[in-house]
C-alpha cells in the first residue's frame, strides 16, 4: 500500500497545478515570479504608450536642456563671437578686424600700417600704445634738444647748435607724419564704440577739445560697431 499526501491526493508535482485558471507555475511567498516587478517597482513603459506626466519621451530633451545641435542660452552659434563681446582677430597682420589686447609693438605696427585707413575698428590697446609711443618719442627728443641748447650756449660750439637744429626739424617732421594715422586710429576707435567718426570734431571745441582724445580712448567696445567694418 502506497502512502499518499493528504494535501496532494492526486499526486501532482510541486509547482504544477491542474486548474487552468491558476498560473502555470506558483512561487513561494516572498519570491518574484518571472516577468513580475519587485515590490516598489513599476512596469516599464509599453511601446507606443504615452509617458507619465513630467517624464520626457524618448529622444526628447528634458525641460531646460537644449536640443542636440542647439546652443545653450547665452552661448553663441559656431563662428560667432561670444555674447556681449565684439568680434576681433588674433592675427596681428589681419587689419580687417581690431586686435584686442595688442602688445606695444603690435599696436604701434598696426598704427602705421593703417596709416590712412578710416574704416573698420580699433581696440583700446591699438589706440593707447601709439599715444604712448608718440609721448615717449617727443619727450626724448625734447630733452635732448634742451641739453644740446644748454651745452651750446655755455661752450659756444657751432656743431652743438647745428645738431640741436637738426633734432628740432626731426621733431617737427615726426609730428607732421603722425597727424593722419592719429586721426585714422581715433576714428576707428570711435567705430569700435559704435560711434560715428564725426565726434572727433569735438577736439576743436574750446576748453574741452583737449579732453576729447582721452574720452575716445576710454569708450568701451560695442559689438554693434561691426557695422563699420570693411568686409571687402
């Protein structure tokens, strides 16, 4: 006589059920059945269904995130100058655009290369370095002239007086040679501040005309000044 389990009178194997209404396989309490989410987890999205509120769709950027290929807010497009910063060049030999942060040598060289160029723009460094150059040159020549004049007067040497006269002529020629480039760089500095070059005529106003050159050099750069660039 064979012993039968009173709880399993039909002799079914564990984990199987003859009732078609019951799942194919029963799991013990606390165990996860195949394909069933764990406690606290949700089913994944069904293909073709709408995402829950606040959840981005596949391929869609989240709120506040830029789309692929789109610049972030405040960031320039490729080839454009950064927001709020005027367009310039980094090549000292490129005279079509201003060179911001030019060195003393670069500013003086561009000053003479743009001798009669009244179009385009000039940075503050391109404006102030030539001013410093002219101030130093005129100061040195003037000091030499004074020394030669004093020596010639005390010694009565004709050669000293002739040298002093030559340096005086040289100072005059230097002053005349820097008139046009000084006007052109002042006009381009006004363009860099998005101002018309006609403002340079303020130098002829009595009592305040001497301050015009200082004000021009202190004007901040304006990105809108690109309208004065010569793109040809």
